C-alpha cells in the first residue's frame, strides 16, 4: 500500500486535502515574507481595479510570491509582491472565452505588470453559472 493510500484511509473523505511539499532552503527573506500578513500596495491595487471593473461576486487574491522567491528570475529581487493567484467570479465574463477573460485581467493590471514589479498571475475566471456546474 502506498503512503498516499495509507493517509487517505486514515482521514475521513471530507478532510482530504492535497499536500504540496517544498524542499527549498529557508532564507531570512522567505521567513520575513511568510510572516507578513498585511496586504501590500500591489495587492490593494489589483483588488481595487478588479472590483471597480468587474463587480465580482467572488474575489480571492493570494500572494504566492514567497513560493517563487528562489527562482532564478527573482534573484536579487526584494519585491514581496511578484506572483499572485486570482480567483474571480463575475458576470462580466459571460460570452467571453478563457483567453478573452485573461486578456481583460492583464489589460486591467497593465501598470502593475509593466511598472510595479508584478511578474506573474495564476488566473481562475468563472461566471456564477460556471461556478455552479
């Protein structure tokens, strides 16, 4: 029996969660980063622009920059707001393809991407109807 099978049999079905293991060496930067709970100016700007333009029923903005701080492209970068995961549910996405939705978000966040150090976005864009499916 595999380790995952053993774990799954020990846990009730409703409490099973995907577990991601990271093997990067911790640094003072990462330690400081992960202790920071307040939102920075880029995250606030992302939230404000999306709320104003898309009137979302669901908006989740998660700063995942600490997961990428060890990447070569981030070497020497001290910006703590480079990578975000966004979940957006909005009726503004109706009749738009996935590509059109993503382009809309990238257009909204053009200044953050070009001038403020935002490096990457992970996007989940849905309508209320799609969320129910």
